[in-house]
């Protein structure tokens, strides 16, 4: 049954990339005691992502992403920031000469994002606050599955 709830996220959500997502997930739970949002884990051929709650914070782990042109053997960090108006934020960043990776687009999770590199090449995903749907309401693309296989 789908919920009417929205995705609950703080304003900043960092992403850490790992080569072996399953191993990283198990380790973060076992060693640090972090709680995975299992219902939101996404898997696709060759990759995946999931979210962890730590106190009132949230972070994401994912396999390296071709959108960011990440090399599979080079784990990295990306920052996700929620703003009030993603299109206005995008227009400002573009006008100021930011290196745009992707223009604003709507995602299967209900959100709206754009991706940008800062002056030293760090990765930023800027997201519209208040649009992300609860995981059970996502409209997954073909080949993507949600949740933990048990």
C-alpha cells in the first residue's frame, strides 16, 4: 500500500561511493550501528544505492556513477543540498559560471535536481525541498528494484 508521506530528509545529505555496496552496507550496520532505510534501497545491473540514518541526520551510499564520470576504482564523496527553489538556484549557479553537469530534471522519486561541480571539481546535487516522495511511492525505471532482498 502506498503512503501519502513525503521523504524525510535534512537539508544536506552527503553521498559516499563504494565499489561493493553490499559489503559497505553490512559493515556500516555491524561496525557503526547505523540504521539503513531498507525500504528505499535501489539496485540495478552493476550498481545500487541506499540511505542510512544516524541520529537526526541522513547520508547516502552508492556505487560510482557514470553521470559524475566517476571511475569505479575511485570511491568519492558528493554533497546533496535541499533548497527552496531548485530552478532559481540553478539559474544563479549558471549565471555565475558554475560547471553544470546536468540541468534541472524531475526524478522517479518525485524530486527535482540538478548537478554541478564547484570551482575545485567537487560534486554537488541540488534538490528541491518538499518534493521527494516516500520510497513506496517511487515510480522506478525499468531494471531498478527497491528494497532489500531477503
